């Protein structure tokens, strides 16, 4: 009976851990994308392209904020 009681809790912990890992991985991916966009923005010579990059950066920042 003790094993049955610990089973669901263990499953919930496992699901939470998987969700946490998935969230952490998504945040890391977004941060890498953000870094790449910043590098492109620094080297951009086109005002139109720079504006596109700034909008993309704002979108990434919003997604990162949602994960926090």
C-alpha cells in the first residue's frame, strides 16, 4: 500500500520535472535566438532590415518574459 501511495506523487514529480526541463530548454533556445538577432542588428546596414530585427527582438523578449 505504501508503494501505491507514493506512485501518483512520483508521477506528478516526473511530469513537473519534464515540464520544467521543457520550459528551460525553450527559454535557452529563445535566448540563443535573441543573441543571434542582436549580432545581426549590430552588423546591419539597412534601416528596413534593422527595423525588422528590432520587431523580432521585441517578440523574443515577450516570449522570454512569458516564460519567467
